[in-house]
C-alpha cells in the first residue's frame, strides 16, 4: 500500500474520531405529562408546573389543598383575594402570600393569562365563566371538584400527578381514609333507632334579618352527619343545588334530637348562646336536652369540603355517638392535622391556631 493511501486512511480515521468527540450526546426527549382532571379532560403539561395560579370562586379550598404538597410556596405565583381568615392562614404556610394575591374571584381570563402561568387551578364549575377562554388562550387549566370524600380521593391523586408528587397524594389520602375507617368502625352495627335525628343549619344575618339554611342532600355536610351515625332530618326537603332557607315552623316540625349551627362569618358559639335564650327555640327538644351545638372551626368552619373536613367528621361522630367515640381526643387530632399535613410546628399551632378553635 502506498504512503499516499496510508495518509488518506489516517486522515479519515482522524475525522471520524473528531466527529465522535464533537457529536452532541443523546439527550432525553422531554415527555409531556398527561393528567385527567375532574371533568374527564386530558390536560397536557410539558413538565411539573412551576408557575401556578389559583383563582375563581371557592379558591381558598383549592389553595388549602395545593399547599399540602411540597414546594408549593415556590411554585404558586399568584392567588386570589379571599376572606381575611383565608389570607391569614395562607400566610402561615407562605410568608410571601401578600405579594402573590393578584386576582379577585371573577377576574377575566385575559388578566389571568397575562401573568403567564404554566397551570391554572379552578373549581370545575368555573369552566364556563373563565376556564374555556383560558383553554383557548393555550393556558393549561386543571379543574377540581373537592366536594365529597370520593372526589377528594380522586382530586388529590390528580394533583399529585400534575405536581410530580404522587407519593404525597397517597400519604394525604391515607390520612382521610384512616378517619373514614375509624368512624365507620365506630358506627358499625347501629340500628336506625340508635341514630339521633340531626338538624344542621347555616346561620346568616343581613339587612333583611336572620335566616337559617340547610345544605343539599348531596353535599358534604349531609354526608358527614350520615357517616357520623346521625339521621339528617332535612334530607328529603333539600334535593336542590344549594343552601335552602327553612322557616321556624319547619324547624319546629322537625323537632330534631340534635341541632348543629354553622356560621361562616363569625363565631357560631355566639349564635348558639342567643338561640338558647330565645323563647321559641326553648320549645325545641334539642335545646331542652342541651343538644344545641355550634359547629367548630378555626380559620374555617370544619363542615366544608376544605382540607379540614376530616376534623369535622371526627367531631361530629364524638357528639352524635358519644359512647362510641369517647376515645376521640380533638386536641390531639388538631395537632396531628396541622403537623402531618401542613408541617407546622406545635408552637405555631398553639400561638396562631388554638386561640381560634371553637369546640
């Protein structure tokens, strides 16, 4: 072989070697994450979102859930103005909350999109008013229900998948499932005659006077009473889609064994104290037997489909079936809820939460 050919071969080998050294290494192709939300929609995310907006009506319930997951303070870029109580609680979890509140519950889609989020979290019933426009603008929207225990299980799993923390979603549901199992075991074998007739009322006050309302049969308030071993006396009269006003005559006709009063705008205990002195209410069997109770809460009432519904179920079970749930320690349960689910220190709970607890 001539020297010329030897040099030619050497140059080819050198060129191939240099090409091998300089060729870009194979990099994994980003995979799109597909999540099925509460409306059965497939939501595609290029990666776990890092710029999350929580908005729309009932946004505090969504905020409370998202903050259950790791890195939420770093990933939530914008929140929606809610009640002062909601803002105070969120600030316990994220000191930067005052700088993140950018929207109101009915902010237009274009204003939300201008924040350039990589995910917007909404209640499912907000799709028609704002969600569809966000979708058309190319903004990923995740719709959640979070209205019943079954929906909580599903929606926690959806969030866990979307945020890249499915294991945390499993841990969270284990907490709620443990409460459900504990209560189910406690009421097992109860005859219908052993279940007190229960009335749960929301108190409202306005310029038009005072009103009492009952929740729909399908809502979590009715479910909690049933799970806790009570008979909701209003079930048949509340087949609509929202809180229904009931008059004093209807309350007297039901004449329940127990009455629980909810107040979303102030201490329920103050309402109950007035009712106990009311001549008309003194005629009710529940009042005469000392079975008129304010529903407990802290930043929020525990009857709602907020993260605190497990506390509400335990408290109800303890009052509806006291002999079967005598071992429930609500103080221990409150500490457990805030330490295990939100990672708050006991000193913070003592200083910021216990003074608010109505029990």
